C-alpha cells in the first residue's frame, strides 16, 4: 500500500474513532443451568451514537461474551423477533438508536415481561402464538371457489388497514398489566389479528371470532391502559382496535 493510501486509511480510522462513545449495557442474564435467579451484568462498549441496540448486542456477543443469548433475524423491523425491554420500555432492538436512549447512563436490557424466560433475552413465545392461532388468523369463506378475485372497495379495505401491519413481535401483549397478572388473557396482539379478519368484508367467520373473544379471557379483560399502543413499533392503534372489537361484540355489526 502506498504511503498516501496508508495515511488516508489511518486518518479515516481516527475520524471514525473520534466520535465513538463508551456506553454501559446493563443486561439481565438468566441461565437455568447456572442459577434459578437472574442477575444483572454490565458491559462497557465503544459505540457510534448512531448504532442500534442490536448492533451493540452483536458486538457484545461476538467480541466479549459469546454466551449472550437473544433472538433476531431481519435486523430491519420486519420479523418482530427482537422485542425486548430497553430502559424499561418495550422496543425492537433493531429499531432503537443508542443516541435516542440516553447513553450517558447505563442502558438496561431485559427480556419482555409476562412470558417465561428461557435464557437471557429469549422468552417462551408458545403461549403468545397459541393465542394468535386461537383467533383463526386466516380468511374464512364458504361456498364455491370463486372464478375471479374477491373484490373489495377501498373503503372496506381501509377498515382493517391498520391491523394488517402487525409483525407479531409481542411488544404490546408483554407490556399489558392484565397479561402480566394472568397469562390466560388473549392479549392485544391476538385481538389485533382477530380485528384484521373480523372487519374484512370478504371474511365469513367474524361471528365465530367474536364469540372466541367474548370468553372470560377475551376482550373484556382489557382495561384500556394504552400500554399496548405505546409499545407497538408499527404504530398500530392497538387500543382502538380492541375497542372496535368490543363495540362489534355489543352491536354485532362489523
Ligand atoms: S400489534 Fe404491534 S406490538 Fe403488538 S404484536 Fe403487532 S406489531 Fe407487535
Ligand atoms: S430483527 Fe427483525 S424486527 Fe428486529
């Protein structure tokens, strides 16, 4: 490499290093093979303020402690697998920038609440997905198969547009105090996904889904705390969707 190219590379390295800051990630660790109790562990890491929490977790896992366990897949806010409590609030690690979460103080990272922790930041998602399956999250129709697409007006499509955006990250359900106290509650995410089909003019199982949600563990458990709406990384108006399902149950119009 020529001296000029080396100088440029060194200068680039220095410039890159100059805006790094040191942050402390305070992570709640749990490994049942070591202890029945969880414990906090601090990691000091040099990061770019524009890094995402997920980047820093990768740095810790790849460079400091390979046993750190968390889920992630797409890294772009689509798969919903890296919901976690960051400074006490449910967020997606891949959508949260370090500069936005007060890097001056230790940044706490914990598993989402209300679901059993399997290891570190990984929880057992089975109850969450069971509630999702229970509301029949698919189009139900009767009669002969149509010979052309099932048409729908723009207005009819608009009725459930918001709830189609769900990525099943569980940030809403695991921020709900009713779900923390009683894991039997269907939870906001299942109701959001029921809403998506109940209000679809092409679907014919709305009554059935409403009856499922009329259960003692259904929509009536919602206490309208809005935690779910605040937590949703997709900006879905979760509480509003739950209210619409409640209204449909009373009026039987949807
Ligand atoms: S409604 Fe929002 S917070 Fe809840 S599972 Fe769907 S995307 Fe996640
Ligand atoms: S890793 Fe897929 S949503 Fe964050």
